C-alpha cells in the first residue's frame, strides 16, 4: 500500500458520485438560508451509523499483507509470477489471529488479492490463485482459514481486494473488468460468513490495451450493502476515510464530521436518509478538515471518520531483511497515542512470513507493546474521586459510563468545568477523554489545570476529542485538578475521563 495509491483515492473519488450511506442522521444538507449557528447546530447532531459506531469502538485493527509478494520478496508484483512460488510450509491463520487478539486488536483484514492479481482463495474466475499452487496440493483457501479463525476467536474479519489486477487480461476494458471484479467480490462476500470490513485503495494502473478502466464503485457498494450490510466500506468508500499519511500519526484536531465539497445538492435531500447519498470530494489529507471555518461554506456535511494505517515493518509484505527493523514497543506506543488517541482507528499491518506465521520478532514487540498499554491504563487515578460539575449532569458516568450513561451539561450550556478532588496527591502524565459520539462530536477546545496551593495552573490543552483523546504531558503531582471545556458545538457529552501515569 504505497503512498501514491492513497493519494489516487482523492483524485478518483472526485469522479465518484453516488455512494451508499446509512439510514441514520450521518448526513445533512446545508440550506442557503442556514446561518453560521444553524450550520454548527447541524454539525453537532450528525451521528455515526451503527456500522460506523461499531468500527470506531474497535480502536485497534490489523492488516495481514500476505500473498505472492511474500515469496518473491517484492512489494508490488507484476502478475506474471509462477503460481508454484506460493508454498508456505507451516501456514497457521489461527496463530495470526491469536497474535493480533493478544495484542488487543479487535479486527483483521486479509489481502485476498493484491495488485499482482494472485488470489488467496480458489476463485472460479482466474487461474492465478492458490488452486494452482503446491500449497495443500491446490486444495487450500487462505481466506477461509483467516475467516474461520476470526469467527472462532471472536474478532472482526475484513477483506482487501485490489481494484488493480496486473494479471487479468481484461484489465483496461471497463465493462469486462468490472464484471470480473464483481464476480470475485461476490465470492468473497458470499462464502466466508460475516464480513465486517471491505477495504479498497485507489490503485488504477494501465491494462494490456494501454488504457485504465473506470471502476464502477456504485455497483460495488450496492453489492456489499446487499450481501454484507453490516460491513464498513473503507478508504475508497463511504464509511471510513484515510487519514492522509502512512506514518501512523493522525491530526492534532480530527473531526469525524466533514464537508462534502464542490458538488450539486440536486437530489441529495430526498436521498439523505436512504441508501444513496454522495461521496466526499476533494483533498481530505490537509491539516484541517472539519473546523468552523471549513464547514462554514459546506453544502453538505457527513460523518466520515479517519483510519490511520502503518506497517510494523518498513514494508507492507514480509521481507527477511527487515527482521531487525520491526517497530519497537515504544514506537508502537507513540503511534497509539497519535492515532487511537487522536480520534482515529489504528490499522497496523503485521505481515506473515514465508512459513505462513507471524514472525517471532513481530510477536515479541506486539506483546511488549500490549504490556505497556495495559500497565499505563490499568489504574485511573480519578476512579474514587469526588467530582464537582456545577452545570453538569451525571458526573459519576465519567468513570464508568457508556453511550447510554454519560455526563453532559444542563440547559444549552456549551462550556463546563469538571473538578476532581483526589483523596491524596497523585502523580500523573496522561489525560484520557471520550465523547459520546453516538450523539455527535462536539467539543472544540478544552484544557486541564491543577491547583498548586495558590493558583490554578495549566497542565495541557487540546481541541477535538471524539471517540478517544489521549494527551501526554510532563508529570504533575496534584490533589485538585479540573477539566475546562471552553468551546463546544452543543452540549458536550463525555462517557469517560481519566488521569494515568505511564510506567
């Protein structure tokens, strides 16, 4: 998954008109008569669909890049590889899924087909697949083994199907290739039980005829909604967008509500609660996508959350030379704070090796990373604290709340102070906040302060919260702490608040 493939998405999506949105208020039209406050009120009440909400609550997902490239030591194959090269000696999808689950990952996505066109399942529509490999005498099905392992171990299962196929002779012929793609998509969505995510990139190369085919995204989306209605369609799709970098680092201010730029409203309003809407257009890789300035001139607004992807290794597929270059637990932790901790879901690529196993070094670093997470967040230092919120409702929900039991403000208050009086002085260096995104994303600015015996002093400050916000700062020892919500688009609503000490 190289960078220009992602960038291509933002160019290609300009040509995509109809998409398949959800039957919720995750989309709204801005009328010509709406003033600034009307627009802010509309933005504050846009909510995720049930499939989007489930996805955002996962926090950690994994990519499993595995295929012909694993055996040719390439990142992008040319589609001319001999199928006999694919022959893992000890493939164990149960180990893949178990390794991910033990690292705290809630869902995995397998590369069912990469750009080389080699299929990890015995597709009826091509010979370039596992059915013509020596692995299991051509009787194997990697997709089935991963799907079964996910379902047995209780984590989500997703598929990646490359739109670009360098092996298929019809690639370049729009009608023939889209029919082929739909046939393969139907196989994957029909034969492997529940699919929770379908992940497309924008890869679009030149076919044997010297042309690039136009992808029939609307038909793809319709098929997915028909066969797997609970699946989110990610990146080249209407449910989840790319954060804009493959570094693992998201924006400091990440809004899940963003404008749909530069397009006509014709037919939109009557379709806004149906299964047809419009795809976000334009560049969604900038530093600011959803601030008041950005939405002030919007024609439509949509709930379109960010996914932050990165590989645990320099490459996306396994390469033996990179065994010494696996990201350290500390680096993974920094990525965690900068992705999950910035209102995004982290998609971490963990590529199986030639044996068909997650490599020992990757396993080791994942386990140590999970230990750091567990040790950091095992004790919320405000758990047994007296919480004072003069204009707040249900303050105890900040410690054990959920979308049905949360703190918010009275009347129409958009500012608040939440004071925590600890039983004794505590040392902490991490702030955790979670909004109740089931009713919208609203908080625009907040800060954290402590009382030094004479004055209230600033510890840290932030802008957006969303599904989760984590902020690290220089360790502070204090007994009285307060969170000040300075600006919010409507009544702020929090389901969790915590102070923690890093080990």
